[in-house]
């Protein structure tokens, strides 16, 4: 139980670090947020939980493919924010991301990459 609690605390600390850094510097906050810290932590947790190397490698493989369709959201958010306000922009960006995931998964399917069941 202590192991699980420490994983939660460390993971939460990364989110707090990003938000606190972003308060002080837009660039620094964005830079830290762009680092694959969550992925690194997930890979470490999987390794320390003695998961097979194939499972750890698959996690990294799918993370790559899932990151690509999130990129349009980062362009849409600053453009939509002054037009719609925060919450509608967040909702619109979630919808954009879901649509991009779906389209990207369809585009990759002919190449044998299955992102959606």
C-alpha cells in the first residue's frame, strides 16, 4: 500500500511542478509539460512492478502513436481561448482531440497499426 501511495504522490508532484512553473514562466511551464515525464514515470513504475520488457516496450510504442493526434489541440487552444473562453475552449479541444484520435487511428489501420479496438 505504501508503494502505491508513493507512486500517487510522486505523480501528483509532477503535475504540481508543471502548474507552479507555468505560473512563473509560460515557456518554462510549457517546456516541463512537454517533457515526457509521465511516460518516464509510467515506464519506471512498470519496470519496478516487474512487468515484462515486451509490455514496457509496447507502452512506449503506443504512447508515441497516441501523442501525434494530440498536437492539433495545442494549436487550437490558444486560438480558441480568446474567442470562446476557458471552459468552452477546453471542451472544444477535447472534441478536436477525440476526432483527431479517431481519424489518425483510421489512417494508420492500413499500415497494420491498431490504435482502437
